[in-house]
C-alpha cells in the first residue's frame, strides 16, 4: 500500500470530509474518533498501513456499553474476538447475523433466529421490520 499513499491523500483532499454524526471507534487509535481525525486525509491514509487496534477498541466499548454486539455480514471473526474479551459476568451479548459457511441452515432461518434473540435481549422490534419486512 505504501506506493499509493500520496495519491490516496491527494484524492481524499478533493472530497469533503465531515465530522461523524454517530461516534465510532477508530481502528487506528483504538479510541473514539475525533472530528479532527475524521476530517483529515492523512488520518485515513493511516488505515492503509497501520495495525488495526481492534482489541483496544473493543475494550473501550465493553467498558462503556451494555447491550448486544451484532456482527453484520458473513463470518464470525469479529464476534469471536469480541467474545474473547468478555468477562464471565458480562452484561453484553454477542450475536452474528448470518450462519457460518459450514452451518447447515438457511440464511433466512438463521437471521430470523438472531432477530428473535435480539428481541429477547431488549432490542427494538422495529429493527426486524427494517431488515426483514
């Protein structure tokens, strides 16, 4: 990625970068993104070369957030990493939205089961209507 960093920054300078409306954890720092970082083309080029600080970021979230973590999309990598960080008495739940490739059930069936579990954990049922009308 190194050879394209300068060109990538120059392209980003042509795009209007705005502060986020919803906060998120930076994979570059492992902390909450700042407005200055989010609007800095050099910050975004760092994503191409720096180590992902997932462990630091998920630790931040686990300290500050009680609820359900939902991995959206195929695979279980992030949900597995998140589960590894949970305390035995954790108040958080970790779910996946789609079955593992080796699971022998339909995607729709799995998704509906996950929506049911989200509802059991107190997530607003209207989310299910958005995902599966």
